[in-house]
């Protein structure tokens, strides 16, 4: 069904309203599962480390914003090429799509090695810059160092998954990300905890604590990245490598990729920078606040990651629609995707408000951390519908190659609304104030993205082209 609908889209055949909805839903569901698996991995890390005490959780929580920023930069490097691949597939220029894919791999992997070196050096200074207490600084350094060294494999996972999604294949990335969750449990157990004896058998655990959490996650990502890349190159219907098909590097496609990716990279950088500044605002509030903030962010992500799954599907669908030259359908599909995302995240927001105590209890047994985490989660629940609008609309805009203006909008929203308000409220009402600021900003961002979606400029951009 999914493949038939994409073929109809590429071939210029009409799609009924029901078919438009089903196209979004069927491509979104595997992507949602993939995104949820990513968050479940964070839950696994947080829950296992949380059993070691608030100090271990705070060590990871301190650098979480930086891991998001580096991960976002890896995603940005991929975006400039996955959008072009989706549009070329929409235009049925499959050989050209494969050529752009190869160029994207070379660029993205080179970029990830630079990030790995940068992050490795930063890891020794980051806790001090963020104002961390000496009791958590060493573990925070080790965690971020391991994360940084694994970035090339994180990037490999991102670009392989992104290319498969651009071709309309959401199931394989979804399945492999679920596998990554299962591997994360196994590897984390081995690396985090001390050796234990069950039924007379001593399990070979290494007792590395916080460092073990980073190693376990890195190991799971490495395994899945290798499998994902092999599948893409050998088994993908459209993008698998063809014998005798030569790679022809093109400065034009590289330039186009950078034109699309740089605004996204800017957005990820300033958003990540804002998260780092937010962490610096939270750090002086103490270990309990840091741990509660970290756990609440992880718990909340279960609610908004479906939005990112729909966003990923939207980028592929809109890209192929633009490539096929179907402008009016592009606009309709954009609205269907955003409204579907808002519906899903409204429901998830309601569930988060009701089950906040249970969600936090999975992550920590510390009564103070749990109580504060529940309080801020229930504040954030009210932002979920408009947060969904911002997340999915961003994916729609990226599929159309419209990245500059949305990136500037996100920058203004984060730095002109969230951070000043968070700094003002944190000194007065603590962590609760930081999350009130976050809720306010996410609602503001959703509104301005809906306004842009209702206009016509985003879907009237020319198809991405390259001049050799």
C-alpha cells in the first residue's frame, strides 16, 4: 500500500483525501517507532544509571544538552543530501539519486570525524564550563568523551537511515532501531553493573557505572549502523549500489546540499547552544534539580518523539512530491502531516499529564527528584499540541528545501523567548520557572510555524538543482 501510494505520487496520479492521510500515516508509523526506540534507549540509560544514585544521573544530565547539539549537527549534515535524494526519486531520476547518496556519505562521514575530535577535546573542559560540582565532573567528562568518539558511527546510522527514509522505506530503519534498544539493554547491563551471580552463573559485568552507560549505547549504535549501511548498499530497491555505475562527484550537488544543510546546522547549533545555556541555568540549582531536569527531559521525549517520526516521514513525502512537480498536492500533504502530528501529540500530552508519576518512577527512586520531575512534566504537557505543529512543519519545510527562514524563526524563538524568561524565572522559582519558560516558548514557536505553513512561499521553491 505504501509503495503503491508513493508510485502514484511520483507518476502524477490523483490522490484522494483518504489516500493522502494513509500515505502520511503509513510512512509515519515506522518512523515513529524508530524515534521512540531512540528515546527508549535514553530511558534505559537513565533508568540503569538512576539506580546508582542522583549523582550518576546528574553526570549524564549535565552533558545531555551537548550530546543533543552534536547529534543535531550530524542530522543537519545529512539533511542537505537526503532532501535532494528524495526529490530526485520523486522525479524518477534514480541513478542521479544514488550518485547524490554517495556524495552525501563522503561529506557526512568526514564531518562526523571533525565533530568527534572537537567533542573529545571539549569533554575535558565541558563540566567546568557548565559549572558542575566536582562530585559529578569526572563522570560527565568520561560520558561525553565516549559519546564523542562514537560519533562517526552515529553519523553512519543517521545517513543510512535518512537515505532509506528518503526512498520511502521506513520499516527497515524502524525495525533496526528497535533492535538497537534491545542491544542497548544487553550492553548496558554488561558495562554498567558489577558482576552478579544468577543460578550459580557469574555474569561478566564490568561495573563501569556512568562510563558503562556511554559504552553500552555506543556499542549498540555501532552494530546497528553497520547492519543499516549494508542493507542500504545491498538490498534497497532504489538506492542499492549497481555494478558498473560510477561515482561522479559534483560540486553543484555539494553546493546545493550545503545550501540546504547550513541553515539546518545553524538551527541545530543555536538550539543546542540554547540547551547548553539552559543547562548552565539549571546547574546552580543543585544536584536534585539537575537530576530532575534530566529525567523529566527523557520522560517528556517519549511524548514528542512521535512528532519527530511524522516529521521524518513528511520530509520524504514532501521531497518526492516537490520532485514530481505536484505543488498543490504538496501543500495539502503538508497540512495533513501537521494536523496528524498535533492530534498524536495532544493525546500523548494528556497521557503524560496523567502518568507523570509513573514515568518518573521508572527513572529514579529518589523521592525529591521524582516529585520535582512530576511537577515540571505536568507543566510541559500543555505545550505538546503546538510543539507538534513546530516539529512536523519543520520536516515539511525541509522536504521542500525551505530551511533558512524556519531556522531563523527557531533561533529567535529560543534565544529571544525561552532563555531570557528561563533566566528570569529560575532565580525566583527554581526549576519550575525553567520549564514554564520552555512551555511558553514551544507554544510561541508552534504558532509562528503554523503562520508560515499557511503561506505559499515554502512550497513554491524551485526543485533543488545542481550545475556541474
